[in-house]
C-alpha cells in the first residue's frame, strides 16, 4: 500500500479529477502542507494569486528563533519549539529531494538591552532557564568579544545559542520544487474569489479561472485570508508591513543574530546581512520607505559599528498575516470541509514544518494535540465549531 501511495503521489494530479485537498495560498505554509499531504498520497492542488511564495515568505528574514521571541510560556511557545526541533531533519530532507541548499544554520541569537528598562525585561526569560532550555547571561568580556565597539551601547545581554536562520527564498523555491515532484498541482496566477459553500459545506473555490471542486479546502492565504466576505463569520487577519534592508559585509558581518528592542541583524551565508524589521499597519500598501530604512540602519549601527562600511544591496517590504492576539489560526471552522492555516504573523517560516504535520494529521483523521488555543472560534462569541472532517477521506489519503 505504501508503494502504491508513493507511486501515485509522484505521478501528478489529473485536473479532470477533483483534488482531495485544495489549498488556497502558495506561500511557505501552503507549500509545506501540500508537500506533506502529497507525501501521504493525497491528490493536492495549490492556488496562488501570483507566483508561488512571492509574498510574506519571500520577504522574510528567515529567523528560527522560538526562545528569544517568547518571554512567557504557553501553547504558542510549545508550537514554536516543536517546529524548531523538526527543522534540521525537515530542511535536510528538502535539500536531498531537490538539490536546493536552503541555508539552515544554527547561529545563536544575542538579545541586547540598551537601557535599564530593557535590562529588567531580560529577566522575563528566566523561566526558560528554569525549564532547562539554553539561555546564557553574557558577561562584559564576552559581550566585548562578540560586539566589539558595539558593546559600549549595550547594558546587558542574553544569548540563545540554539537559535538560527534559514534562507527564506531558497526554502520557498525548494518547497515548490518538492511539491511539484510529489505530484502537487500548483496553479499560479490564479486568484481565489470565494469559497463554494453548498448546504453548509465547502465544496471548492470559485477562482479567476473558474470553479475548482475539492473534497477539503484549506485557507492558507496569509494576509489575504479574509478575501471571502460572504463567509458567515469574519476572518480576523490583517496585513502588518515589515521592511528589511540587505547589506553585504563579507568578513565583517556578525556570526550571531544580534537583536535589540528596535532592530535585528540576521547574518546569512556569503556575508549577507539582513536588517529588520518594522511593524507597520499600513493596509496592503507594500512599499519601502526612506524613514524605515534610515531607522533600521541607525539602530543596527549602534549594535554593530561596521554597518556603515557595508555595501547597500537592496531593501524590500512584505505583508505579514497578523491576528488580534498574534497567534495563528489553525483547524476547522463553522463551515464543514473548510480549514485554516493562516495568521502566522512573524513566525510563518519557523512554523512551517509543525503546521504542515498538524494540519495533514487533522485532514487525514489522525489524532492531533489540542488546537483550541489557535481555533478561529477564540475570536467570536458564537464559538464556531472547530471539528474534524465530517466525511472520511479516501483510504489511501490516510
């Protein structure tokens, strides 16, 4: 049976036969889920309004930082940490399958406090130390060794040695290639207009190229997740603009991610250094502003004085999918057959492996952990039902 499923997954999906799962959104989340489902034998189609992976996934700095982004414990941290632990093997599998190096590296992250208030805030990470996670208080000599003259602007710091980076653009290309090789029907330049709901059940999607029917549908549309205003409930996802500056500092870039309250410096291979990132509610206006670029360079220079010697390469903006509480939306909703994998905000790249596995298990009828902290129903007084697929998937889909 396993051999039959694998052969089918690699043969490509027939457009004359409805897919088992239709995923709206071809970013890192949608592609990761499609790849996972196809590997389990599911006929899977992905729709993207433009080229695959050219929105938030393409714009991301690729930081894999569950600990430094979690000053308090909770379900979101557990999800981040679980996905982080999956990453090395998941990334190696992608590289072996596609031949595309995705630049997944453990660099560590140095979180810096520049004043007394920020120094007090570093104590919020003590719970991680008590739990046995790797967090180190950095002494004066070590700080000077790591930052050089930049240490003069830093009052205190914590090191998270297990954190790292991945090249988001290479990762997205590898995911698209892997999905194609596994037989995913990837339809780009195809905009979803609305979900096709018949008798209370989602039967497919109306697109710019016509109706596509499917057994199950997943909304992985990122910042555009609320595109269908005809659903019986709102989808509380909005775009949050982030701007990033890329510099070239061969031989002069930090080896570790360096972060303050106002900026981060993320080193990549070949002396590439990404400076980010802003958090702006500017609607769907995706553009670079001179003020943001200037502020990022100024703050980065305080932490790493070699910044002005770097060669300016480019700058870009992306639209993160934000939710009111900053947590993703995962699982079912009040419409049978319709599921969500969106709202990952700053952590879409990091959460891709765990999201793909969780949603694939859910759609295949396998046991999953409690997803209620990430349910769409948490936003509405009506407490929308967030259950499992009402109809059993095809046997070889399981």
